[in-house]
C-alpha cells in the first residue's frame, strides 16, 4: 500500500530548555572573576602607597655595600685560571705554540683550622712526595690556611700536577699571581 507523504512532519526536535541553574552558574563565574581582579588591583595599589610599613622600613635602612674582603683582597694579588683557559692552553701546545709562562700555584685546599691544613700538607708530602706549603691569610674578622703547591713555570706543568692530584680524588684549582 502506498504511503501518503504529503503531510509528513520531518524529524521534529524540540529545542532543549536550559535550566535556571545554567544562567546562575555563568553569573557566579563572572562575579568570582571580577572579585579576584578587584582584590588584585587593591593589593597592588596598597603596596605602592607611602604608608606601607614594609616600604617605610626599607627606606629607613641605610644602604651599605656588602663586604667580601676575602675575595677582594685575593683579586688584587692573584687570579684564578679558568677551565677554558686550561683547555685553550692544551690546544695551543698541541698546535705548536709556546706554553704560557708565569707563576702558577695549585691550591689544594683552604681551611679555617691550621691542623687541617697541616694534615693535608703532610699527606701530600709523605704519600705523594709533593712539596706543599701552608699559607696563612689574614682578613678583617678571620684567618684562613691555604695549602699550596708551586710555583710552576708554565700552565702545562701546573695542569700535570693537578691531573695527578685529581687521580687521587683531590680537587684543586690553579691560581696565577702578579709579582709584588
């Protein structure tokens, strides 16, 4: 039997109705974001006011430079040879350039107590047969004892001794000094 399609209704879908909670949720989110922004602005404005106690306290404290006399005194007399300088020196020797000459010292350790420095010096002299010296450094409020090896004429010589110490798990640095 034939169907009559003249009065047929196409797939009719009812429009979904939104619950009243949906509109309230959106309103609450907008209100919360607005409150957060306003609180942030008030906090930011509060820190810029001249009556803020933390800013007033900072302005009353006299600004004095920090004193690192240990490093400042040593910078006037000596300079640490950096790792890139040592690598560059090894490369220059490989390509045939003459080694850098100077007065190179190896600092094997630095201690607050003289006994620790003498202990390391004795260990180096007895077990490793390396001549070491203990240098005392007086600063404003403290005294340090530094265990040094050297002087060595070239950076290559100092690096060989440093590698020897590194094989025996003793880390060290190389310094160069300006003549007094």
